[in-house]
C-alpha cells in the first residue's frame, strides 16, 4: 500500500512547499507587526490562513491560526507570542529551521 507522500504528485508537492514557504513569510511579517503591537495585521494573517490551510490538509495549522486570531482580537501580546511560537515550530517541522 502506498503512503500519503507517495500519493502526492510532484505538482501537489510543489504547491504544498510553496504554501509552507508563504507561511514562513507570514511569520516574519507577524513578528514585525507584534513588535509594533499591530494586532490587525496578525488578525488578518490568521484569517487568511484559516481560509485556506485545510485545503492542504493542515489541521494543526488551522488550530494555530485560530489561536493567533483569537489572541490578536483580544490584543494579548503574550498570547500572540506563544501562538507565533507554535507557528514557527510547525513551520520548522514542515520545512527547514527558521531564524
């Protein structure tokens, strides 16, 4: 029986890799926004991720984005920092380590 990875064709694989890279870019923007306490940027980013992550089968990312959105809406800096830490860990698991 084939594994899930074997069932993913090269085009799907590249689309997934591109999606993960973009989330890494989102993390950089989110960190900068949090330094400025710009919670609207965090909320908008999380909303965008919530709208598309399940298309790629990323249920854990959905949970992380929901946490980011909730913490940003409540304007809780420490909660946003924790949620962004979870996003960083998820990205590192899916790709190469991030700074």
